[in-house]
C-alpha cells in the first residue's frame, strides 16, 4: 500500500514552527500542560521531529483542510492536527492531546 502524503509539506510546517510562526488553539493541549508556553514548547519539539511516517490523514475543516498525525510524546501516543494559514503565514495547531484511541498512520498504528 502506498503511503499517504500530507496536504501541507513538512518542510513548510517545520520552517514556520521553527521561526515561531505558529499558535496553539485553546483545546485539550493546554489541559495537559500547566501553561500556554509549555504547550507551545511541546508543539515546537514535536513538530521539529515530524515525519511522513507519522501522518494519518487530511481532513476537511469548515474553510480549509488539516493534516492529522499520530506521534509519540512523553512516552505515549498523541494526536496532532494542524493547518497552515498562508495569509499570515503561520501554522495553526488545532489539536494536540494524548490519543483517546489507536490511530493508523503511514508507519502503522500509534497507540495511546
């Protein structure tokens, strides 16, 4: 089976996040970190290490699309959903939280 490719090239995601051009929406991400700054630092660390093997799928949002990844962070599986707003430009982290159920990625299944 051919590996799926993300809608947003990882080289672009990593460049924007590395330059600080990203934000973490107020979602479950902050529930698992004491401060927004800690959530943002975690996102920066995870995004710097993203690979297409962790990619799960691209889904539709109201006005755009978002890429979903299953990653390992703090010794557990995490769900990461992001999009790029090219009008700014910046990466919008829509979701970043521990997995609630297994997620199929290009590398196989990422477990909670």
